[in-house]
């Protein structure tokens, strides 16, 4: 079951925003009107999660995993088949407990007279009580249950959204699968933390695997999970994970892929599609904490520049480059579309562009500037095949040919589908083969 929240930590790459509009200086073959919303398949009675219907996070859990993969393959074929052959989707050997980031909302259940923690029911602010989830890291789930128990022991309250009073709003847990390091973020409605040292000590006694604990203060009336103020209560304030042979520092606010097993599958395919030979000048758009860019830098890129709008993520990316002793990767803070626009005006060119935009797809400005810069190859990593189809149509109409489309199941039991696509500018000869 995937947790469904109406909010997202500030440090994550935003998945919302205005729908990309027609590029002013490129052809736009998009059909008029909206594409009908996707329909979940009819079930076959396979519903192992007891709150499957209440939560709504795992839309496909009523299907066996092979049937889920087939449904996703069919959806990709329907939306992307017009661009060429769709490779068989790459699924997981064990599609459970894959999420390395878990967050729970806290509230007081007046009917039963107790504090509850769990997920927001889809499209509501009603909390569905959850102690364990079949898609979430088991260690994280146990820690959240322990925090809930400690609230009663220390006479701390849950936050009340109606009155704006109370102590604990959310708990965010991140675990690095490769190193085992664990971060716990206590999101509170007030900076006042009664018996803070004793609370932290007891939590560490219960869970010695925790390597850092933070308090994040969010006293605003907002759907955002994390607030601006943050204080380290124990440990370094960050954790480190290893992905594709690179070490990555992860902070509370920075974006990091939630399924590290499938992320390696995805990134290895992206590197294959990039066809790096050691000389290429590479741009990593929407770079986050530098994951794709640093992997490219260590796997054949001549020079890498990463662009990311989140300043916290950029700081992590710069630190990650130092930690990995990467000398040929650089990172800058800015909007990817605006950066490419300026680069196009100055005649900047790249051999390869990696683009990993939010779920809404690439913006009008980004696609216009990308076509103006004219990189030899584009590797598009998408988390929504519908917006990917729209953007591929624009790129195809503006001198790019689609050479390979590879779906990857990053989020088993949900409707979400990740795809990596290789595009080559017409007239250029590619080095990689799908």
C-alpha cells in the first residue's frame, strides 16, 4: 500500500504546478481536449492488505503481481505505442516493503479516546490508522508505532488541525537500505518539546538502529508536511546511502528515490541509453541531490552539470560530489526551464541531456529551450506515461526520434509507472543500442 498524502515535504521535487502550455517556438502536435482518466482494472480477489479500500494508496493490490505488470505494460502500449516498440516492463523480484521513506500523520481519535497515526484516506484529510504497510520499510513502521506509544508515556498530544493546537503532526522516517542508517523526523506544531532529552533517549533505547533524530517545526495552516525550522536532536542530521556505486547524503528535505532496488535498475538503463564514452558534455536537469549526474560522472561522462530548483538538494549534491571524489560534476541552483532558456540564448550545447521532470511533465519553456539547444541525445525519465506521451510528441515533431522505451515498475501495487526513453536528434549517430 502506498501512503497517500495531500502534502509533500518542501525538499521533494514538486509534482504539481500549472500544466505545460504550448511551446511558442516549437511545433505542438498535441490533440485538443483532455485524455480520459485511467481506469483501475477489475479485481480478482487478491487483496492481502486489510485497509486496501479505506486507504486507496495501492490501487492495483486487488491483482496478483504478474497481472499488475501486465496492466502497466498495456497502459504504456496504449499511451506510448505510437512512438515505437515498448520493451517488457522490468518488475521486482520481491515487490513488498520497498519504500525507504515513510511518513505518518498523527491525530486524536475522539471516538475511541486515543492518539492514532497512519495515512490520509485518498482525497480526504481523514486518517486511516496504520501500524504496518506492505509497501513500506518494516523498520520505519515499527519506529512510528513506538513514537505513538511514547506520546502517551510522556503526556504529549497530537496536533489538531481544527484548533491549531497540539504537539506532534507527522513522523517522517528515512532508511538507507545499503548502509542501514535511519533518520527520524518529528514534525511538531510548536518548538516547545517537553522532556525532549528523555524522549530521544527512550526512542533510541527502543530502536538503537536510529542514527539521527530531528525536530521540524511546522506551525502553519498548510498541507505541507515539513516546515522551515529544523533542529538536530541526535546524530549528524543526515544519513548516507549507496546507489550504483555512489554514496549519497540524504537530508530531511531533499528528494531521494523511494525504491532503491528499482532505482538501480532504472539508472543502469538510463546510462545504457546515454551511450557515454568518456567525452560527452552532460546536463542533468531536475537533478535533485545529484543521483543521476554523479552516476553519469562515474560511468563515462566527460563533464556533468546538474540543475535543481531546491537549494537544500543542491547543497547535498555538492557534498555528494565531494564524498565520491567526483571532479567532473558541478551543480547549480535554478529552475531547469529558465536555465535552458538562458543557455540556448548563449549558444550552449550538450551532447546528452538527462531529464527527470515532475509528474506534470516538462514545462513549455523547458521543451522550447531543449529543442533550441539541440543535444545529440536526450534520456527522458518519466513518472507519468500520459505526460510523457505529450512531451514525446513535441520532441518528435522537433527533430528528435524515439529509439527505445523501457517501462520500470518503481511502485508495485500502485498505478504509477516509471519509463526511461532514449531520443536522438535526427542526423546524429547514437552509440548505445536498446
